[in-house]
């Protein structure tokens, strides 16, 4: 069985909407492209390394349309390696509508998203979910993921779609490697889905180092 990797860019208040540009997801959101001023070589290298071994993409409709309009036209240059990867691997598109699947290697998933994702996981080794915030929220809610790569950027927006929406399912995650910080303050966190659900405790209980205020 393969792994479903979610790749996400977020602000400090965990807004994940439209990091790439103003036209990415403009509805009611005026900060599209907020990531661009915070990019640096370290973060770029982390993102490139995160795609190593990718053998399939799982995308939401909006992200798919953006990618399909851009990546097939990229030849060589700075984005050449990513273009070759994205253009060469199978693309699976989660959409309730009828997307234009003109990008070679694209497949529209049926209404049983959970079943389709499990089949994709069985078929591939490393499936990457890029952007696709609405799809990501579904995968998080259904616990249909294995890895979560999260780049947290040092800004607060106060508006926009959050990584974890209302109704998120209590979930345990395990930090898989030490956090890494870019030159402009972006923190890269790599988590894995862990067993069980979050527990509770009493920080004022004896032996917890909190003085009794009574």
C-alpha cells in the first residue's frame, strides 16, 4: 500500500487560501499570492525535495485547472524538473462536475471519493495532494492521508479559508522529523497520521509541575 502525502502552504493563523497568486481563489479574498514575498532558497529546496518519488497527483478541480493551464507549457528552465514530473505522472481529479481533462494522463474520480482514494493508494507508492484546499479538508476529515507536509509562513491574515475547517475530526499526528526554518521565517513541518484520538489531562494534577492555586 502506498502513501497519500498532503502538501500545504499556510499562514500562522492557518489560512491556506490562494498562496500562489491573486487569481487562484479570489472569491471574497484579497490576499491572493501572499506566499510570494516569503519564498527563499531553503523553502524552495524543501518543496522540491518533498516531490521526490512522486508517482501520482491527486488534485481538486480548481487546482487541476490552474496546473493544466500552466505545466504542459513549461519546458526546461527553473521549473523544468517539476514540469517533467507533473506532466509525466497520472493525475486524479476530484470534482462533482465535469472537468476538462485535456492534460495528458488525467482521470476524473467518481462520486465515491473515499473508495477512489483507497484504490489510488493501492495503485501507487507516493501520491501527492498539492493545494486543493477543499479536497484536503475532506481527506483530513476522513483521515484519508498518511503524511502532512505543512509550510507555516510568518504572517497573519485574519481572513480566508483555513486548513482545518469547522467540523474537523480529532486526530493524532506524529512529527516525523525536526522542524526546519527558512531564511524568511517559514517553518517546515512534516507530520504522519498517528493512531488514536487526542487525549486529555489535568495540568494541575500532582507531579505536573503546576502549583495548586487553591
